[in-house]
C-alpha cells in the first residue's frame, strides 16, 4: 500500500554517472517501497556539481523490498549497457518482480529476453576489452608507464578495471576510452573522465613485439576470415599494432588454407557410445553459463566464452576452447592454456605446442586432423612482476571444467583420447594417475572410451640436460607413433 501522506507526482532521479548503479539501486528501492509506478519516474544522468537533488521518498518504516536474489547481479551487468532506456527498464523489471518472483525464469517474457540480450552484449564487450586492449609504452625509467586507447560499445571500464589490475599489477597503466578512463599507479586504481583518441600514444616499442608475436602464432589453416572478423571486429583493428598485418595474412592464407582443408577427411567418424562421465557427479556451478543446446562444437565453443563455472575466468583473457575437425578420431587433452594460448585464444600454440607439433609431425600424425583441447579452459597464473607464471589447476577447477570436456567428447565421438600429463588423466579418468609410471598404457573407461596415457610435452621443455632431453623426446615420439596406430584401430 502506498503511504497516504506520500504525494504521487512524477519523480526525477538524478544519477551521478552512466554507471551509478548504487544510486539507481537506492532510488529504485525507495520508489518501489513507496509504490511509485515505473511510468511516474524519469531517470537522468548529470555528473558533478550541476546535479540537482533527486526527489526521493524515504523508505517507509519496517518496509522491506523482496526480489529474487540473483536479480541484482543481472541488473548490475545490464546496467552497463549503452541503451539510454535501461534505468527505466530495470526499474520496470524490479516492479514486476515484486509480484512475479519467477519472472526471470520465463525465457519467453519480453522483459526477461531483453535483460538477457543486454547482459550478453555487456559480457561480449568485456571479452573484447580483455582481448584487444593494447598498451603502448611511454616514458623511461621512473616515468615508464603504459597507455591504451579502447572504444567499448558499452559502459564497461569500471566493471573490467580490476581485471587489468590483476593482470598487470606490476605496471603503471592507464586505459583511455571515450566515456571514462582507468588509471593504475601500481597501488591504487582511479576511475576518471573520458578522453579523446589523440590523448593516447599510437606508437612504441611493444608494437613490434605484438606484431612479431602475431606473425608467429599465425597459422593459415586456422584462419577463418568470417570468424576472425566476428571475433575481432574491424573497429578494433585500428588500435591493434598487429592489425596492419591482417590484410596480407588473410590474402596469403587463402590458398594455403584451401590446400590444408582439402586434406581433412569429410566422412563422419564411426558412432561410439555416448562419452559421458560417470566417474564424477555432475558439477552444478553457482553461475551456469549460457550453454544452450549446443549441437556443434562451434556452438559449444561460443557458449564456453561466457563460462563462469569456476573463478579462473576472471583473470584470464579468454576461454581457450579445443580446436580441430568435428569428426576427429582422436582428442588430445592437455592441462590448461599457457600465457601465449591465453592471448591467442587457441590451445597449444606456445612453446609446449611447438614441441608437440614437431613431434606429432615426426610421428606422421597430422595435427589438422586431430582435435586438441585442455582439461581446463582458462589460464591459471600468478602475476610476478610483468610476467604471468603458470599455476597448476586444482581438483575443483578440473572438475568444473570437465563439463565442457564431456561435451566436446559427446559431439566429436572420437575412438581414442590421449591424456597429456597428470591433469588430463585426472580429468578423463576421474582419479589421480601416476602418468610417468603408466605412460604408454591404454585404460578403457566404463563408457568404452580408450584413454592413452603419456606425459605433457612441457615436461620435455623443462629438461636441461641435452642428452636427457633428447631421450625424453624420443620416448614421446614413440608414444605418438603408438597413438597413430591406435587411431587406426
Ligand atoms: N599446455 C597445455 O596443457 N595446454 C596448452 O594449450 C598449452 C600448454
């Protein structure tokens, strides 16, 4: 009931900024508890001293607003959307939720749909920011700092600043965008006003580094122009040092890629029993990703981009999903992406990947015909200065990510899995396996899948002594030759 003494006229709420969620939340609570209908509220943003006070009613004594617990999380994300009608929309949603508490579970409701679309857009934009912000170095010695220019579609700087703090803790950096800037001085994060592109430097030493890196990780067969443009819309190209290489790389890739694609078999692999984990119970994460009903590996890969099944997504640049033909006969499973895989968004493209590729080649296994993935799909690391040091995923993280691995197996239906190292063996078999002792053995799972055990290729990289390294390389080569035979069996 509306309190009798409260005069119901139009209310104007003045928010401090486009991202003043706390201000919106407080106003929405007061208005809803005073039964102010959505159509009687105007929402405005005015920064600084010019902002008039909002005419907000007090919370009636003892009144409590009850809305589903997850609404605030959803609203906070959608609030970052650039739609100017979002303040009113979210208030209308809150208004409805008071009497329709299950509203967010009704996927066909237009408001629920709109909320979901807005959230997706914000998450996608955040993902782009993680992947495409490029710092340029200015100053030297004490004055050295890194500045980046980025143009997000939504109001996502505040939301993502912590990510860059965790990622680049040891650097002093500033990210400039048209509507806000984030500045980290090594100890303190400050959010400031927007800037112009001209305020950011556009050349530095790291530019060459990015370009070299990009040229090196580039593999013509993996280049899908449409997917690449979708992933890296042209608007971001302007700010990427490596972007000037893209037209040449695409042009050169075309023929090479066609030649390689021609070699990939198109006949489907024989159907095998559903590869479904029975070893571990299904893990139900706090926040389930929008996995929908993925019918293809690319749909599954798309769904995995928003994975929140464990906390590792927060510090990683992106989900690194498996790669390879949908009908591969074998799936190689590594541990987790490393630093370079995290940046590139592809498995096994860094140093361990190079060793792996070379030995596969020597064994006569075509990497383009096999599917390569990881037990854990986000890079776990400890920041050490400017470097990110690999940190082993724990059992909970492996278990949480097992959900994706199971689905990769379900869709691809290989006749063989290769566990590269202990983490992969744990994920595939649901228990700790001494892989160095049991390497070369095949374990058949309850569902019929054969799992070949071997070491992780990074093990070879870590051996210092030349003779020992060569001996280990040879053993791994023999393992891969055995894999080739098993693939055909
Ligand atoms: N190590 C892995 O286990 N996976 C990768 O993708 C890279 C390194």
